[in-house]
C-alpha cells in the first residue's frame, strides 16, 4: 500500500480533475494586460486616436481594459446569450515537426485562432462597419494574438496534466497562465518594466508564432515536467520566467504591428 502522504496527494489530483476545467484560459488577466500595454505604447499617433475612439464605444480607456473581454464573451456565446462569432482561442499543432495549417486542430470549434485573427483583421480594416462592430474586432484581436503566444495554445497538448504549485492543486496550463507571472512577487508596473526591458524578435507569420508556442511545449515544458515531476514551486517559476517574459513581449510587439498595419 502507498504511504498515506502519497495517497492523499493522488486523491487531491484526482479531485481537481473533476473541479478544474481542462479547456483552460490562456494567460490570466495580468498577462493579457501586459501584452495590451506593450502594444499600446507602440501605436502610431494616428492609430492610437482611432483605437481610443473604438475603446470609447466600449466605455474603456486603454487596450488593457478590453484585453480579457473575449474570454467573458466566449462564455456568453457558449450559453447562447451572445451571437458574436467567436473563434477558438488556440491553434493546436501536433507535438512533432509539423508546421502546416492543415495539421492544426481547432478543438471542436469551427474556426481556429489563426483564421479568427485573419477574419477580425479584415473587419477592423473595414471602415464601412460601425464603431461598435470594429470594436468587437479590436477586442478579439487583442485577446487572440495574446493567446497564440501562450505555449499551450499552440500545442495539441493543452496542459491539462495535474500538478501542484506551492502545494496548491492546479494544472500545468494554469501554472503557465498565472503562477509563473504571479510568483515574481512584484507590482504590475515592475513586471511590465521587466517585460519591456527584454529584447526579442518579432518576425514571422501567424503560423510561425503558433509553431513557436508548440515548440516551447515540446522542447522545454514537457521534458521539464517529466524530469522534475508534478510538485512545483517558485524555483520552477523563476527558471521559466524568461520564457514567459519573451512570449509576453513578442505578443505585445506583434499586436502593435498588426494594429498599426490595419488601422493606418
């Protein structure tokens, strides 16, 4: 018979399997806000004016105010209380060397994140649409571009593996959404400053960005998980913060690039 401490640990992991949704969110509110702030600082003056007009139609002031809107709206879509066309928030590639759109799984949704981003870029560009319609496009783009930079939203493995972080039952996905960022223990301004200090490359297509996410899962997260096991701590967060910082900065820079291109 297993020692009682191991049996309790195993029971705890079994329990969260029922209580915690495997279709987890990508980045928590802090991560999405950082991405939006990084992007907003780099908008061309003429683009910023347009963005602010669209934000006012949503009673918002900053891109970070609407950076989590798509997750809330997705819940309404699923309950039937919203008719917004909501793409999948992921574009999941197999854990191999695949880098083709035809290999992407949408997790049962009709439209993957890449197709969704392209669809809403076209709507944001369309000046014949109302401010309210273009604001929906802006809301979804701000969120989805962030999402595809969360490693587990580019991988067929969605991070549903049970884990403990500082002895709290959770999943590997949630650790990468929130815990690695929260473990910095700094103020929001300090975390944003740290992200801004990092130097990153931003070239590549939407598919390239998804491949980057998938490869982080394949070459770093899963091997690390197999090596160190399910009990994680601040040490794990510190070791992986540079990866999270990289993805937050890349997402923000690429979001600004897209907004500057389609609103100029």
